[in-house]
């Protein structure tokens, strides 16, 4: 087993064994994505062995088999869906790890630049430069899905007391200004009010 980190939520590896699953679980992996079709070679463990070992270690499993050299858009969508549904971090594997890295790369087109994807893959030991045209095409296709970008006159990061009072101050001085406040929390407690 040769685990290579691709992203915080995903690492890829060459073929693993049932024993490797326990090692992966001890390293904090919470799920396994199997990208190697069953029966690809005689020395390959059956996927049911890997699935059984993963479940014994409390890991979830997704089987997204991909034929070497024939990664389809449907394969990419299935991989992306598994990656988003399974608990992270996930360990994806195939014979050498290249198919798993390729699936990740293609799933990131439209989210990351082609150069960033290729650099990340290269840093993990996978030369995916042959995918450049396909990554660029997927990136361009994704641009059409985004739609118009909403803009504001002022964007305030942080919706706490300071952010809200800054917005109020701006609105008091410039009526009708379009202000957006970015805040991930759904509740805010005005702490001075507690005293």
C-alpha cells in the first residue's frame, strides 16, 4: 500500500489488501472508494474482501469501478458523488492509483484551475498532464453552469457585533448602499447584552 494525499479529504493508493484496510483505519481514514473492477488480474483481492474488512473497521465503502484508460464522465460523476456522500477522509484505490487520481482531477475541474489540479496530482506523484485538454473543457463547461454573479457595493466579512455595526454606520452615512454580510453562523449573541 502506497498512500498519497491528494486533498485533505482524499488520498489515493495502489491496490490494497484486507490487511491494509486496518492500517488505513488506524491512520484515520473513514471510508474506502474502490476504483478497480473485480477480476482485473488473478492476484487481485476480490472487492468483497476489502468491503468486509472496511466494515469490520467501521469504515464505509463505495464501489466505483473504472476500466483503465477509459474514464467516462459518468465515472467522474459517480466518483464525485461517492466522495461527497462518504465520511472523510476517504482512501481511493485502483491498480496503481492513477485512475483514482484521474477521477479526482476530473471531478475538480470547474472548482480548481487546471494548473492547480495538475500541480497537486504531480506533487502526489501522478503525471496527469495528458488530461489538460479534458480538464480545460470541463472547466469551460462548468463556467456556463455558474450563472450571473451577484455583486454588492460593500461586502463585510463577519456578522458579529462589529460587522453589523459597521453596516449600520455605512447605511447611516450613505442611504441605499447595497451591503452584503458574510457570516456562516445562523445565530448571533450580543454578548454586552448579557451583562
